[in-house]
């Protein structure tokens, strides 16, 4: 247990995937989502929204393609 960790680097590659309602998006984005009622947002550890995609599977794929570790938010 003498291993040193740089705590500032831990979690930098973690992103959070959470469902969002299309109705909660800005009007210009709502026009682009068509009939979808639920989408999935990808956020970094600071809470900044990085992307909004059509489904959970795509959100996880997008994160992994960008060398991030996605986790689900309830």
C-alpha cells in the first residue's frame, strides 16, 4: 500500500452518461431530435456536457472511441 497516486489525474478520463428528456433541451436542439422523447447526455467529471446522442449504447460507444471510461448516472 505504498503506491503513490496522482489524485488529480484519477477520474480525468471518466465521463458520465445520463438520460435526458428532449423537452428539456433548448428549442433549436429539440427541432433536430425529431420524435425522440429521451436522449443521452455525456458529461465530464466537472459536469460539462460534452455530447447529446440518441441512445445509451451510442453514448457509451462514443465515450470509448474517445478513450474515455463511461459510467451510468441514475
